[in-house]
C-alpha cells in the first residue's frame, strides 16, 4: 500500500501554488515531497519542516538561512533553491528536483564501490562544498543521504539546513546538531564547526564508499561518539586488502582527529584527491570491492538530530558508563602504511557521553516533581491573535502586552514569536507575551546621488538592501567616484536584501591629446597636465617616428578618458632599414612594382624631352639600405 496516501500534504495545493504529488523521503527535521509548481508548470522538490519543529523559532530561522545560503551558491553540484515560504504550520523550501537516488541508496544496494566510482562521486561533492566554503559557508551535515545521484549521472549536494556562515559564531553550549556517524571530534567536544568539519565528514564518507561500512560503529550513538574522539578512522585497506596506499592516505588526511592536520577546506581536499588519483593506475582504480552489502536499514547514527552536550563530574560519568554498560573502545585496526596520524584526543571531553544518554531519554521523570504547580506554554506560532490568546488562557496562563515585528515567514497578523517559548515549562500563573507578524518588511531606496560609492554601499546595507551591478559614466556635475543615480530610484519600496544597481561618476571627460612624435618627456608632461596618468611600455617598436619619440599611444587623439586614467606610450626604435633593390634598366612600371613590393614609396622623374621608358638611375643605389616606407626616386631615360 502506498503510505504517501496517508500523508495529509499529498494531493494538497500548498501556499496556493505547489501541488504535492508524492512523498519522497522523511528525515529527522523535514519531509521531502515531489511537487509541481502550478505557476511555472515544473516539477520540483518541496522540503517541509515537521510541524512540531515549526513552533521552534530557531529551527524556522535555520530553514530560512538554508534558502538564502544555497540560493547564493549557484553551483552545478548544489541542489538549487527556488523559493521559501510558509502556510500555517507548514514551513517549506521549494528546491530543484533531482530524479535518481541518494548515495545511501547506492551503498545499501551495492555495498563498497570501486575506488574509481568512489572518487567520481566524491570529486563533485568536494567541488560543491568548495564553492560553499569559499563563499563563507559550512554545510555541517555531510553524509550519504545528502549526496544525490541523478539518473543522468550528475552528483549534487543537498540539505544545507544546518549551513552556517564561517565567520559567525558556531559554538553551542547546550547541544550540537548533526549526524552521529559523521560528526567531527571538535563538533562533539566543543560544539564548533568550521570548513574542516565538512572535510572530516567527507573522509568518513570516502571510507564508507571504499569499504561498504562506517569506520566507527556501536550499539548506541554514545559509543560511536566515544570512538570519534578516541579512535582514528582506520585505513580502508585494513578492511579491503589491496586498496592503494594513496587512498589510505587520503582518508587519513581528511579524517584526522586533530582538525589542524586536515586540509583546511574542501578545495584543498579536492586538490589532494586529484593528486592521489593521478598516481593510480586503471587496475588500482577498478579494484573489485568486497561483495558484502551494506545493511539496508536506517539507524540513529544516520539521522540528523540534536545531541545534548553536558559535561558532568567524573564520578557521574563512571556511574553512567557502568549503568549502561558502555564498553571501552577497542584499538583501531593497524594501518602501517598511513603517513598522516592525528594526535590522540584528550579523555576529558568524553564526559559528553552522559549528555548523549540524556538526549536519548535516560534520567527522565525528575521534572514530574511538583508538576502540579507547572504547565507548558502551548504551541501557538502561526495562529491568529484571537486564537492564540484563547489557547494561552485555556492553558491557565495570562497574556501580556502584545508586540509586533516584521516577518518574512509568518503571515501578517499571525503569531511569529512567543515569550516564554512554546513548550517551555512555566508556573500556572505566568504571563505569556505574543509577538504578531507585521508581514514582510518593506524598505525604501535611499537617495544616494553625490554619495561616494563606499558610503552609498554602507547606506544600502544599513537600510537592509544590497549593492547590485555597478556601472560607470562620465559626468560634469557629479564628482568622480560618487553615485549619479540608482535603479530603482530613491523612494522606491523594495523587500529587504533586494539589489540596487548604481551608476558611478567617472568625473568630467578629458579629451586625449595627440602626443605621437613627441619625446617621452614632452608627451608625459602634456598628458599629466590633462589629468591623465602615464605608463611607458617596456618594449620599443620600429616606426616612421624618430628613435626615442612616441610611436603610439593606447588612447588615440580625440578619445575620452576620466581623470587619472592611464595612457600607455610606446616608444619608437626609429624606422626599419631595408635593402633597396636595383631597378636600373627596368621599365617604369616594373621598377615601381619592385620598389613598392620591397616597402618603399616611388617617385618618377622624367628627363625632357621624354622619348624612352627605361630607368637610368635611382636616388638610392641598389644594394644600399633605406628606412622602410621612405621614397625612392627613379629617373626615366630621355632623349
């Protein structure tokens, strides 16, 4: 039976535009559907946040951040994001639909891959991540489920839902968000993630493709996290004998426990991959993988989840480890050929294990003490003020003074934030403050005329707008480097982050003077007096101009330039000297042809009275040299 028929969204027109046809996948935070954009009549994928998470403003913000971040990447190996919006409790992203499967599907079906296939998949993945890293973003949840392989063979990276700007604060004190099997040690230990966390995850994915299994396994997520911190990722050849040394080294470099020993971003890892691949022969690239298939199941280690980060006392950890029979990690398989070796991580941070166990539900029941005096703030995000107020009162809570703020997610008049947050435990007589959405914020384009370009950019950013395409034009009235006009015009209303194109003044135009045939010193003085900058080309050329004078200039006489523009002068080596052919005893026409073909001008002198047509003399004797292009006079025999 098709379980998608039980999904309330299947068959529905979401947000008045997207017809939901089928459910593709369900994750820890969202469900992905195949849908049709009824306006543009195209198939796409809708990623819809689980309604239970839509009540959490932090998750909603993360969803919006994904849309904005991925939309800026525009990379052929990144799943594109077309739109973002919300309808009631459904917050969604409209994304590119990739017909095909995930890398996880491939690993479940085939198990380990040949080195060639593994590198063919990893290379475009690193290209996509490299574009994100160089654009200032970290994915933070790289795993086979987020690698899409199209029916046409294209590889694309999806699910930038945990994306975070590299320069922003990425440390978390209470929890870390990600997938257990692919978390870097620093994510587990400190809750921090930079580009090297993505590199670590790619190292784990490469190991999994080469061997058909994960490098760290355990009965519980806690055991997997313990191994990430205390055990190196083993060499793939320890599981698949015969794999090339270069593949072991590539995995070791990417998955080093010490982040400082890893390539600093995906671009650097891609360079190592290509370098390693170039050294491998066909036999090594096409080495047959083991026949055992990967387990066809979804484990807790494969799902994106929130993992509590709690550092208890040593005695508490010992007690938890004893109670839950957490085994000590076994030593990793030997990898004698590995060249890169990460230093052993300190044992102290492994106290985080207790936090993981708490996240899995252990130790519950304490909060029931005195539960009769407390209640939970109801989930009212996305509801009207009247409905939300009634629900809060029905929960025995008071409603405080309502606030209002702009929102791109929640419709005007609906609740966009609650303080205390939905689900928070409060006393029965507590007051809840609702924040209502004023709808999308509209900003006006400021008047930027005569503002220097840097100041104009700051003003745009202050207003929530973005500098767009910048063009330059001459202006007699606006100073050089200042804004002449903007598009849209000042006062035009626009949504935040809209681009504003600027026309910047090049200043009043300067008519470029002709300085050919002048000395370099004179030509430089003339151009500088006109407000131009002079550069002399290092190479000289032959020209009709005297040696040492200007043979050519980069902008010809009459051209228009801006103040400070550079004019390049090319200096003459003087004319080129070529040998003059002997044309005596030739006819007039033959002599003219011979001399012109040699590069000379010809002047004919006739003696009087003229009765013949034979050259009797020439101004430059045959065999001598003369400047190319100079005139040779020939005299025709007379009476």
